[in-house]
C-alpha cells in the first residue's frame, strides 16, 4: 500500500510539473542583446543594438502581414517606464504550427537617456501579442544596453 501511495504521489508531481513547450499564448525567453553599448549620434539607419528572443507558439499566428492586422513586440524601458511597440519582422509563410523561432528586434528607437552627460543603463520588460491578441509571458532583459550620450 505504501509503495502504491508513493507511486501515485510521484506520478501526480511529475505530470503537474510538465510544461507544454507549445501553447496558445506565445512564450518568449531572452537570448541576447548585441552590441550592448550604443553611442548617441553615430548610428547608421537600421543599425544598433538588437534584442534576440526565442519564441514558441502552438498556432504560429505571429508576424507582420502588410495591410492587415499584425502581431506586435511590446517593450517597456525600465528607465522611463514608457511602453512602446514594434512590428514583428516579416516571417516566411510556411506551416507555422508549433512555431519555434528567434525574433530579432532593433532597439535603437527604444533607447533613452536621462539627459545628463552620463552613460544610462537601459533594461526592458518585453512581451508579444499574437493575431488573436493572446499575450505572452513578460520577461526582463537579462543584459542591459549601455547608452552613451
């Protein structure tokens, strides 16, 4: 009887801890920021720090479709608490069920300075919403971007 109880207890614990990799609500995780330092005024358009995220979604209803509703990446700069959004990069049209991709977001337009002549440290809270408006988990960038005025 004791063995049966321990077996049932272990089975319940193992099955309740199992987390499905692909869910209806998108799931994101921090991958990297590169480069992690950016100097104001010396940028070439389209260049700058890039935030890389790993994204999974069961339906794959994410991306940018020109002329239609689109999914967004939301970034809140923790220096100012300002929330802003960016279009998803265009993704190839393929069978997107059980999507597992890397998403790169250019951070140049989201970096802020405190106005003083000092290096500011920019961290971001990030989440995404898919076409069905399902919100992902919210992550904080594990690596800052040093913004030099």
